C-alpha cells in the first residue's frame, strides 16, 4: 500500500498498537477484491478504500479509508 493510500492519521492513528494488523487486513481484502473487512481488534465491518472509490463521493461519515480526506 502506498503512502497516499494509507488512511489519514485523523481516521486511523498510526501509533495504535493494532495499526499494522488493520493495514494488513485492509490490504488482504483489497487484494481479494472484497469491499469490506473485519477490523482485527473490534470485529466491526469496515469498507475498503476501493469500496469508497466505487461509490464515487464522500458520504461525510468519517470513514477510515475515505480517499477524499484531506491528508494532514
């Protein structure tokens, strides 16, 4: 995953102890062509970046992998 595809730190703090697990789960889901993955810490369903791109615009819900977030 390129740096430009990583979640904005305001959406996923890279200092989290589970950050690498989340990035790996997201990458595996995208590689498999899945629109969602299970958060490894919470078990909640999270949309992949590809799912957001497919939708075509930001929904203003604070999504973790939103490609339209202004990088901080």
